[in-house]
C-alpha cells in the first residue's frame, strides 16, 4: 500500500525516503519556494540532483538504501509518495 508524507528540508541533510528491506518507488514533489538537491548520505548542493520548486520526480530506491535531500538556503516542504515493490 502506498504511503505519503510531507518532509521539511533545510540546509541540514535529511532522509526523505527511509531504507527498508525491499525495493521502493518514490514520487518526490518539491512544494517549496526554491530548489532542493537529492542523493545519498553524502548529498550536498554541489553533488545532488537538483529538483526545482514545483518539480516532480519518480525515483527507484533500492533495498537497504535511503534517499536524502538538502537545500541551499531556507526551509522547504517536499511531498513524498512511496510504494514498496
């Protein structure tokens, strides 16, 4: 069954899709006023995948992996819909 959450993303890296024992599919919607950056546990604004405000991205997340996000400035809300495959 799909689950959803709204996650606050700031300049401190945060997990937006926690790891599970199973593969997951996540739909990420940046609801904030600025860009966020997605990646692994070492994500930064320099190496992350840029997701502009209003953008939506579908991401496969492997088993025992998590998806992280960070913002260059400010506080942003990200909508997350995920499904275990």
